[in-house]
C-alpha cells in the first residue's frame, strides 16, 4: 500500500504539493468516494482512483533509455552541472541512473526507479557487458585486440577482465568498439590510455541486452518496451550475450 499523494504524483498528475491542492479541492475519488487526505493509503491495482472523473493508472516501476549528451552528470542532483534526470520529463521523484557515464561520455544510460534491478545490473557477479564506440587519434594495431582479451594492467590491484576489442577503422584516427564486463572508474579511458591511444570521443552503444535506439537524438529518451524490460530482468539473456562473445 502507498500514500495517495505518492500514487498521484508518481502517475504524473502533479508534484506532491500540487496533488495536495487537488485533493483539498475534492478532485480525487477512491472507490467512488471523494478522498481529501494525502496520507490515505491505497493499493495499486486494487483500489479504483479517479482524478477529475478519469482513472489514474499506476506503474510501480519505470524504465527509460536516455541517449546521454556530453556535459551532464550521471547523478540525481548536482550544484554545478545539469544531471541526466533533467532530460526526463517525469514528475516522479524516485528515478535514478543505473551506473555512471562520465560527464563527457555520450550514449545509452538506463534510468529507472527499480533499485533491485539496478543492483543486479551493476553487481560484479553478473558481468553485464557494456559496449563503447571509441575514437582515438593514431593507428591502433591488431595486437591491441589480444591485449584487451588477456587483460590490461590499468593500475588497479588486478588486471582488467577479458574485454573484446573490435577495430572498425585504423588510420590517423581509429574507431573502435570495446566490450567490457566490469564497471571500474574511467575504465575505458584508462584501458585506451594504457594501450597508448587516449580517448578522444566515447559513446556507450549497448548495456546488457539493450542497444542504443538509433532514433534517439542526444538528450532524447524513450520508455523501454515490455520486451526490453523482460530481457533486462532475465539472467539468461544476459548470460547469452556473454556466451555469444
Ligand atoms: N569508461 C570510461 O572511461 N568512461 C565512461 O563514461 C564509461 C566507461
């Protein structure tokens, strides 16, 4: 059971304080009776809640794919910079990014309020693969592929776990795809630095079973489809991806 004001705010009716005003004005009914108490407990899915005569449906969890632009931080609040949540047009106050991308990194970031799923996706036990598109200056040699596969000493206690490097093009500038299954601090930048090719541009293109939707411009987002949510929650689908590589 949850408070009625949270139910209404989470459903996008208004902020908590707007919702309190609506309740005071008698604009909300619960199972046919006007309800004015914000703290009244209701059961999502069982109680019928109407706002101005229209049913208010509620989903406990929300899942969004954001194409993060550079310049914003992967946090819920920041005094200096825009946060990734500033791009999400939701009145919910419990959304957060799953993991972090650096301020200057672009690409796929999952935003949700599902703490258990987030915990699982970030847990080292699951080795969720993440693929990055990278531009570096200089011509990356094929030997770098083996280096990434064997693990690199990037200055931590242990070398990096096997990572999968694909060289898309090599010349004055090289374009790479790198898949890692860990989430160490600045991991991709540190790996490329150790290889001798500092990162010029970094974009995450996949996260576990999710692939960045090419129709999303930088700063745009969309809700995950039911199939994407099912895949994210399915251990098998994550394991399969690791096996495929
Ligand atoms: N690795 C990095 O170095 N930066 C990111 O933003 C993500 C992975």
